[in-house]
C-alpha cells in the first residue's frame, strides 16, 4: 500500500524515527485541500502511544479538509545542515502517513491536550491546566493514527555512523 523507500541505506531504524518525533516540536501536516490543491500547515504536536495529536480551532481550512478526506501525512525535520562546499545538505527527517479524527469524547480530548501542553510547558503545570480549562470549550483536538512512517537521513550521516 505504501511505497518502499528507494534509498534503503538511508532509512532510519524505527527507534531513531520515533526519537525524532519525540524530540522535535513542530512539523507540517499535509491534507487534501480545496479544489484538489494540497494543503500543508505547520503545527505543534505530541507523539504518544503510536499516535500524533494536534490542536486546532473548531472551524477552518484544516478541519474542513480532514472532514472531507481524513488521510494525511505529517513531516518533521530533525536536521537540515547545508554544506556548501559539498553541494549538499546533511538532513534527517520523518514522514508519517495516517488517518485523522476529531476527538469527540471529552475525556480523550482532555488527556490529549494535557499531554500536548506538558510537552511544551513541562515546568508550569498549574498555569497550563488553567489555560486548558479556559480554552477547553473552543478547543478541537485531532488524533492521527499512524499507518506508516519512515525516517531518512543523508547518506553522509549514514557513512559517519559507520
């Protein structure tokens, strides 16, 4: 169903792919947008229990797109070092494919936003919980079930590892 990576030597092991998702703070969610145009939007996220979680407003282009077609991809860039003298970039990235859904259950929604908030504000529990309480009614949480993901890095980085 999903394409095999063409440059298999550059494939990151699953543990390293997950580590990229866990350490980074943003990525780009790609959806089928209006009139067949792709719609890609940068987002904060949390990777947890084999899923990705995002927050958004209860209306807008992103929500309209996922309601029309819940299939999506999400890309996270871990490393992007331009090496001019070598005419290349030393990169490391992850691409996730999956299906999105809006979390309708208030308990699921609450657990997801608390995990997301803790990632970005780990030392301010009281403040983040107050903010969640204040915004909870207008908040929409999205869950992406991961169906396929790959991590890839520049061949130069593969060679450095040995």
